[in-house]
C-alpha cells in the first residue's frame, strides 16, 4: 500500500498564515534554547580518526548534534540534482503509474515502491496505528492554499539505488567514522528515507520516538536504538525543520499523548529545539529522542536525506519491525552482512568518484573489499532492492 492512512477529521483547519503565525512564540523560545545549548560545529575527528570526544560527550548528553558544513557544495549540488530527478519521476499519486509529464514513473520495478504520499499539510501518522502506533497524537492540519495538488510526495526511499550521489554519500568517510564512534567498529546500517517537505504543502511528522524494540530490554540504555543522520540539501528553517526534545533519549519510553494533554492539548511541546541548518549540514539524532516536525506552511523547501546506524548487538536476533514488520524475518548474521554490504559498495563508489579523499575502512568487510567494489555486478547483487533487507528496530 502506497498511500498513508487518511487523516481523521479534526476541528476547523487553520489557514497557512494562521498556522505559521501561531508558531511564532514557540519558534522564538526554541531558538533561544537552541542557542543556549549550542551543540553544533564541524565534524572533528581525532588524529586517530575517532569522533572528537567533546562531540561524543555532547551527543550523549543532549541526544543530538549538528555537524556544520560536512557536505561540500559540489556534493550538495549533485545530491539536489539526483533528488530532483527522483521527485520529477515520482508517480503523481499513490495509485498512479505515471509522473507529472505522463512518463512511466520511476521505481515501479522496485520490490518496494520508493515513494510515499500525503495530502498537502496533513499528518498521515499522528493518532493512527501506523508504524506500531508510535505517533500517538495528531498534529494540526492546516488548510492548503487553493490549487494545491491532491497528493504530494512525503518520503522517497532507496537512495543508494535511485540516486548515484546518494550511494556515494552513504560511503562518506567522516559520517562513517562518527557512526563507528557511536555504535562500535562492527556498527550496522538501519535504513534510509528522504523526507520531502515542499513549501506550503509538506506534511507533518507527529511527535514520536523512532525505536520500537528495546524499551523493555534488560540491557536498555540510551544508545540501544541507534541514531539517524539527516543530510540537509537546503537550509532548514524555523518554519520547516525537525524539532527534538534534548535529553529525552535518556528517559525511556515517553507518554507523548500525556505530554500533549499536559500541554493543554497543544502540539507545541515545551523544551524542544529546532534543528536549523545550512545546506550541507548533517544532524545526528538519537532514535530515542522525542522528535517531530510541523506542517510546512513556510515558503521554504526541505529535503532531508535520512539514514541511520545501529550497534550490531542491538539488531542481531531481533524480529523485523516498523516497515519490515510484515516479513516476519529475524535479523541473523546473513541478513546483517547482506545489508551492511551496501556500505562497502558505497565506500568504493565514493572512492572511484573522489580518489583523493580518505577512504573509510569498514571493519566487518576488512579483507573482503575486492568482492564489494562498485561494479555493475555488485549493483545487481548488493544494491538492487537492498532496502528489503533494512534493519529496523
Ligand atoms: O524530518 C522529519 O521531519 C522527520 C524525521 C524523523 O522522524 C527521523 O529522522 O526519524
Ligand atoms: Fe523519527
């Protein structure tokens, strides 16, 4: 099924302008808190290639970090171009097989259609049972301007298969070094998803915590559900960005419904900070953080390439969850190896395109590099439909 559940009927919707105006005080408070916390700067590695200990400490303390200027302008341009092709080639809606030009849409031959749609400015998940019911409270759904399309692209998947620049990004040496520092040398991938929030149209992502597997595990801790990167292709703004509640990754499963109720029923949860970024910045957000984003009533486009990493021990032996749930799979050594191979092929794809850049050595594939070069053969064997092997927990 490609269409997200329809939104339940709510009170009289706000106009775009009213919605944006109603956020003004909240945005100012969030901006002040973000400035107080800081938690941003270049992605600094030690001479040994480890993520700088100050950054690790800041990440663990607050549950997030904003790495500034990681992706250079040429790479941002290549990623924007590839993402735009994906958008241009998207089916016009959940039941369509053609793009807006009437051409056969991209991705129809993929095992999982790489697009999800939403109604403009809607909240497709909040208050529904989708994704294990992890988005319990519905966000405001403002009324789109006249002439808005019936559906807009909300998510795009399989960036390593659909976007040549997306595969190369996945092999980024600094991002992989930071993943190794946080999740160990045997770290494993999770999934990838591109959040598209078009100006005046993009839907909301209701408050949630990403993880669904380990809340009651005897060895639960603040890192057990891993983290997500978001690579920002455009500046993110107070009007369209992701918001996170600092420190919430340490406090176990949050009762989001109760938090909204205690806030007078308002979705403007206190204590949240907006992740305002420049193009080329990369956020790292702990998957136990309470986080979400509001309907994009702003005039600014956001495209966030989102991909995550886990500790191997948190994934091995776990039952498939979230988007993988229907498969009833258990993540065994083979499944982890097959999905992790995407990283190794991505490393080589990047190396072929950027031969002068340092190459990340991915420990689980030490000695196996030659079997996982980026070639037409590995594109078939490793990259095709790789996201059917995602390691969601
Ligand atoms: O970018 C967004 O609006 C939502 C992102 C999110 O929920 C995530 O990265 O887990
Ligand atoms: Fe999330």
